[in-house]
C-alpha cells in the first residue's frame, strides 16, 4: 500500500506562469505550475490531429487556479479545451490527470488510459479504508505515533483529483494513437506506477516518457499493488533504452536530447540507492522508518519523510 503523504499547504498556483513551447511542428509542451515544494511544474503535451488535438496528460486539480493555468497554457499553444479529441494519460497520478474530468466534460474527448488504476483510485473510492490501511502499514514499519497522520494521509488523491474516471479506451502494448506526426505506439512501462506507459513515435525518434525518467534522479514507486516495482522499473528502462529514442519528453523538466544518458542516470541512481540500503541494513536489525533515517538523515519536511520511506 503506497504511502503518499500530506498535500501541499495550499493548492493554489500562479496561473499566469503557465506557458507553452513548440517542440517540433505539430507538437507542443505545456508547462503547468504545481504547488508542491519539491516539484514546481508538470508537463502536458499537445499533438496535432486532423480533427483537433491529442492531449497527453493535463495537470493537477485542487484549486480553481489549476484550471486557469491549464487553459492559459493550451491557449498559448493556439488551442482551446474544446479542440481536444483524445486525452491520453501516461499514468494515473494527480499531477498528470487531476483535471481529467473537467477536460473531458468540456471537450467531449475520449480518455485513453491503462486500466491498472487501483493504486490511485482506491483512495478516491474508499478514502477511509485506504487511510486505515496506510496507518497500519506505517505503524508496522516503525513510524512513531505522532507522525502517523502524515503517513496515512489520502488528501493528495481526494483533493488533487476532481474524480475517478475510467478510460474509454484502454492502453496496452502495441496500441496506436494517430496524429499528424504519425502514429504513436504505446509501450507499457510499469514501476513508477502500475498504470505507467510511454508513447513512441518511431519514425521521428520521439518518446513521451511520463515519469519514467527526468533530468534529475528523484524516484517514486507505487508499492503494494505489484510484486516488485523497482524490478519492474528497471525492466521498463531497458525497454525504452532498446528503442534508440533521440528525443525524450518527460513529465517534469525540459525535453531530453540524451535519452540514453538519462536512462543511465536513473539506472545508476537505483543501484546506488540499493547499495545504501544494504549498507544501512548491515548495521543491525531496524525498522523501515529507522532505515530511512540511516540512509537519508532527518527529512526537511514531513512530506519528504513520507516519500523517503516509500
């Protein structure tokens, strides 16, 4: 059962800071502000189609300013929400599909998403049950009683997403999405979350990467829904590496011109983190909470502490 942690103190963002930049003709990056202390923005991608646009991810909910920011960025790319014909989710996390119901209602678009959404939707559909389960898990892992409220919190899901919406079309390996740039092929890439996929335009050597990699190594794994998220993540890195992609479009940060280098950074980062855990375990039997403190030291915030335990 993933431990998500407390939400930001305020979900409000500066809507005027949202913007758009053309990556190649027919493909735009939307830079959408986020209220998280450690994650300042999320990317969405606008891909031209004959009948409008395909939108890949759409940003978080939580405050009306999120909707304004999205509308501002989409307008800067020359489009309105009514132009969206397909909304495609790289994965089911609040910062990537939080406003999906709002986009779908106003555009009439189809939602394309991987069906393994329980890792996020469970807390929306049964917040009391998931909160209790997280509390039990945190207590078993040694979290002190006064800190348990932060570790069992479900408000990222219940506040950061307008609502749970099931896909009209399910994403899986080999599904193809048409665009003016050619078809985008779906590659299943679990690890960060069970629902994670990448979209690849093979002829142009471009991949929309979601949260598989970014310019920096900042891992997060949804655990408790699959046997081994870290092993799945490493296998996903190998799958994308084998494609020989020339331009990677991550969920956070600027486009990556050295995709192979970014994959190597993340693979080595996982190896270094595992080595640090093994070293800490060698000092004697401890709880997961104590282990986290040995590896990272005292966290700068309760939010960071929960992420580190994950």
